[in-house]
C-alpha cells in the first residue's frame, strides 16, 4: 500500500484556481522551452543549452554533418548492417539512446515499419519530417529513466564516450527497461590512436591520446568506455555478452581496398571533427586558451595528412541479452 502524504500548498505560489495558464505557469513553461530549443555559443561553436555543460560536443551544422559521417563509418564497419545483436525479426519498441541527428533511428524505422522507435538526445537537432514510427525526445540518459520495466525489445547506444559519469547505473537502467530476453548493443570508438608499426610513437597522435584521456578524467566522464563496456554489462546482469573489436584506419594508407575506403572517410571524420571533440574540454576543463587549442589542432591536421603515419583507432560493438527470467532458469 502506498504511503499517503499530505501535500502542502506553497502559499507564495498564488491562486491559480481560475486558470492553469497563470503568469507563473507561462513563465515556467517559456523557461523550460528556452532551455531546450535555445543554444549557447563558445569559441565559435554552438552547444546545447538543456543540461548545459553535461556534454562536451557542439551541436551546430558542422557537428551534425560529422555525426552523419561517423554513422557511415560505423555502417561500413558492420558491413552495411545497423546492428549485430540477434534481435527479434519483429521488434515492437526500440530505444536509441543519444540519437544525435537521428539518422540511425530513421534508417532502422524504414527497415522495420512495424517497430516504434524512440530516439533521445540533449539537443533538438533531429529532422521534423521522419517516418511515422519514429519519435524524438529531449532527455538526459544519465538521469532516471521513466519508461518503466520490461518495455523495449532493443536498446541501441552509439558514441556515448565522455557522456556518462556512472555507467553501472546506466546499464542497470537499461536492463530494467528491456523485456526479458531482449538485447542491448553499444558501439564505441577509442580516442587513443594506435599503429602496428610504431609510426604513431612520439607524434602528435600519441599526444592526442594522452591529452584526450586526461581531459575525460578531469571532466568526470571517462572517454575509455570502449574498454569497459563488456565487463560493465556483465556486472549489470546481462548475459551472452559479446564484444567485436575493429581497427579503423585514419587515412587511406592500408593496402586492403575496403580498409582504404574506410580510412579515407575516417580521416575526413577526424579532420572535420577534432575541433568539436576537443575545444570545450581543453578550454573549459583543462583551461587551455583558444589560441593554444588552434595551434594544437593545426599540428594534428598535419599529422592526419602525413602518409608516413599509419594510425588507426579501435572501435567496438558490444551486445548482450537480458536474462529470459530474472528469477528462474535460463532458456535457450
């Protein structure tokens, strides 16, 4: 039986008995709408105003174009597929956490017309014309999820590195929101460039990795979830957790034609993205000046165009299943 509480009236709130649309109500509603649809500007880039400062990336058109390029890279990695998780052929309800421009949700909706897809993000940058089975919501995935228990057939997550302070809490909420037997999948990318031949050693790529990891730690939201997702999913209670790891070239240096194509696009992702990835963290968190960041990025762009550096970044796809019965035996 629920506890019965006496709700006290705020004596300073005023009499709203005649209409809920009082001046106070309208003012509060206007403020809430403004926090969602208005933006803030720093160092020449535009950022979300809702939950301002909780995410490091800009949301302007340049950032949106970069997100769509990243989607293309992930799709290439997956051989044209939108997911690896062996979800049901007829998923009824799907959640796309951190949907960004909504491109994944829209493509999934087109391929699965009987599904209902919810895409959430801090920024209202999704298109208004979308398939009828897609809806976008402004939401902070690090706060309590309000969907209830056993709701979704699939939870999709991509590129949330540096966005979540408490990943254990995040995965527990995802586990609760999924139906028994349903799947979660998370795709992430490393911020630490590597090379198999040592060509990144002592270069700006090595510096980039060190600075990026330090910035994420100082921000309080690690950029290393790529190496933690599998273990944290298992810790949360997921089963059949599988990790697939890929080396994605930064530049068209591989001899393999498929990897060469990936590398050419991924280098463009880096060239267009490094400012947005680093400007907020380096100026606000690490207290660099904008001029220092610009010089740093100039060095990085030169490195990206150096054919003697054979850099790649690791990308992972981790997927797992909610147990079919939380308090009973597993069924296959």
